[in-house]
C-alpha cells in the first residue's frame, strides 16, 4: 500500500482532481504497474482499494493544492 500512496503523492494535483473516477483508477494502476509487476489478483485488489480511497485521494489533492505543494 505504501507504493500506492507514493504514486498518488507523485501524481499532479490537477490530474487527481480533474480525471473522472474510472480514468484516475486506471492511471494510478498503470503507474503502479510501471514500477512493479502486478499479478491479476493483486490488480483486482488494488483496483478495489483505489476505488474505495478516491474521496480520500481527492481530499489529499485538494489539501496539497491549498498549501501550494503541487510542484510536479
């Protein structure tokens, strides 16, 4: 899960806030797959996990935006 949050933190705030849910989940999964091999079961689990955390991901992105921490 640390890897998931590292990818989220390295993703631009504008991307996290502007992409629709499906596109954002797919983008984050693609970025994770670029860093490590993910088998089919892990892919399903990560997809479910990311979907369940979308409100938190967007809230975190809005926080980064308000504090001017979007330096990507």
